[in-house]
């Protein structure tokens, strides 16, 4: 039973399978390791609140990462409605001073990259609301993107701990992390370089904390973390105190290689994109299809089916003339341009007489013994599996099974 023509079906059992196996792998190396699933960008298109609730209820996971304050606020409000109170939400990205105040209001954990204005704003807001806030410091060990450069860590911590305003009385340093730029690639060298740099920073921070034993709260419990999916799966020795997998919990390979042989267990993709045939017609020789008449019927007749999905759902226009869908377990190529709400496929002769309006169409996922993987789709649209699922827009209803 489908509620509407075109839906993203999210298999929660597969997500649990992936997370359970990631956790099992991590615990083989460190029985105390924590996990913080990354649910930014609407859980990579899968729907953030339902995924968070499932992991909370079924696996008792109570740490999640988002990128923006707004994403955290949305999840926090949904959890509060159901009285889930002990959930930590880390905001991985930069927040401007006006919105970072919402981290205090909604008990979100912001990422600190050394900007004094953010620290001062957080501190003032904590005083105003009479609250404390946990923060994680991000160190840029080589991604060249966001975070404190290693040569600024020492001066930042000295400023933070020795400032007359006594920041540590309200701002608790709970974690320190970094992000790898190429853990998914064949060579380990750069990841090892970044990891070594991070360990060097950990030593430095520990030394500073030892010198200032009373100045930083929670100093003995700082959580050090650096592993995205690729590092979590390929380099267990780098897990440290916590892993931060994103794409793999949704069953997608971080290297964009289906069943990458380095994967320690088989990931199960969670999302299928399902639609229904909206029209079937035989069009005669020389008929043209879709905007710009870029497809012309070559044979005496061709059977063409209309699929009610388009770039307004996140099915990219670049798929025009390139991708295919599955109908009746058979690959049917896209002909003509993908429009905002629909596109047309050619039905191969072998099933031309069998296809009917309302037949199920698979754009991503399995049908019979055929499978259209995210990696295959990403090839057609010159991108990576991450973008295929993240690009799915809100109009596409998510259903959970
Ligand atoms: N940590 C940070 C800081 C990230 O930005 C991301 C995603 O880009 C992740 C973890 C998760 O990465 P992945 O989806 O490759 O597991």
C-alpha cells in the first residue's frame, strides 16, 4: 500500500543492522567506545527525526550529530514532545552568534573553532539563562575547512582557561575532534598524517589540562573523536573514544564503491525510491518526447511509460537520456528530458504488452532479482552516493518499514 505515486521507502531494520554491526566492530577494539550517528541534512535524506527515534528506542543511542543549529532545534523539539530528555546533539558546523544562543536554549552542543565572539556570546547567554553548556573543539588537522589550526590550539586554550570572565564556569569542554579528508581513498597515508597530528594535539591538550587542574571542568573525561564512516570501517585503531559514522549507517559505502572489498561486513542500503506508471502509450515513428523534442521515436512504434518523478523530487535532470528504471524486473531507459515532476521511459519490446498504468517502478533499490544501486545512479549523474540520497526533496514522501 502506497499513500501516493512516488515515495522514498526507508527500511529501518537495515539501518539497525548497519549501526549494530558498526558498533560491534568498534567494541571489538574498545569496549567503552561511544557512537554518534550523523543525521545532518535530514539524515542524508532519510528523515532525521524517525531515524533518531528508532536508534534511541531500539539501540539506546543517545548522541547524534547535525550540521546546523536549526537541524538540532528541530530534533530537540521532536524529542521533547515524547519526553526523551537525555539526548546529546552535537552541531558540527559554524553557527553565527545570533543562532548559537539557541544552543543554550535547546541544550545543543556547539562546535568551537576558536572564535572568541562565539565563546563570549555563549558565555553571556549561559549567564542570562543560568545554564551551563557543553562544547566540542574542532581541530583542522588537514581538511583545510573548519576548525582551529594546530598551531593555535595552545593559545586558544590559555585564553579560554585564564580569561578573567571565567569561561569554564559555564562552558564545559566535553569533546575534541577532527575530520579526515580522504579516509575513503586507497592510500592511508594522509589519514595517518591527520591522525598523528590529532594525537599530538591530544597530548598537548592533556598537558595544558594537567597544568590547570581546576580550571577546566570534565577535564578527565574529554571525548576525543575523529572517525567518519570510512575511518570507522577501515581503520579501527583510529576510533579513540567515539566514532561518528554518517553515510554507512544508511547502508551506503563511503568510497562510493558498491560492496567495497575493504568493508568488514555487508552494508544494507536503507532507501528505495518507488513510483508508479502514470501512462503507457504506443507512439509512432518520429513522435517526439518531452521538452526540447530531444528524443525522437526511431522505430515504427515504441511503447513509452510516464514516471511521475522529477527534479522537483530530487531526481536530477542530468539523468535525461542516461539513467534507467526497473519495471517488471526489466531495465527501461529514460528517454527525453527529465522534467520537474515527471519523465518518460521506453519499455523494451519483451514486456511492452504487459506494462499497465499503476505498475510499480523502482528508481533506486531492488525489484525482482535486479537492483539499482545508489552508486549506479551516482555514475549517471556524475556524483557520489551521498548526494543521490541527500538530494531527495521534501515533496517525496518518506515511508518507514
Ligand atoms: N563528521 C563530520 C565532521 C562530518 O562533516 C561528516 C560528514 O560529512 C561525518 C562525520 C560523517 O561522514 P560520513 O558520512 O562519511 O560517515
